[in-house]
C-alpha cells in the first residue's frame, strides 16, 4: 500500500515513507534477535544481554510502525475518493463511468429514435 503514495509529493508520501522505514527497522531488529539467539545457543553469554536489549528495541519499533500505519490509514480515509497527491481513485472513477454509461443506455433504450446528448 505504501508504494501507491511514496513517490508522490505531499503528506501521504511522507507518511508512507515513515511506515516503510519503520517496517524496515523491524526487520533489521528481527534479524539481530535471530543472530543473538544463535549466539546464545552456541554458549555466548553476552548474547543474552543483546537479546534483552534488542527485544525492547523491537517493541519500540513495532509501536512506531503501528503508529505510522495508523496515521497513513487515517490520512487515506480522510482523502478517500479524492485526488491523492497525483493519484486517482480508479475504482471511484470506474464506478462513475459505469453509472453514466448505464444512464445513456437507459436513455437510448427508452426511445430508440431519440438523439443522445450533444
């Protein structure tokens, strides 16, 4: 979802970048925890200290990612159906086009000799 907004200017792009960075940080911390677990399994006592520190960092990173995702979702909800930093709501445009085509078909079916709109 973040890719939809990340390259466009504006608040949506900034929020999407924040979310992507927070998720990347979580992955880095997860990898560090896995590495510390392997070290601990090999008998490295210092790895246990690292595990505690990294687990706390991961908790903070998760909270930051959760906050970033909530802010992005709130921003998207506030701008639903509108032009989003250079992006169109394709589903809304398609629905509008289908509705207008249905109206034209109904008009043509009601009086085959009638001319359509200019």
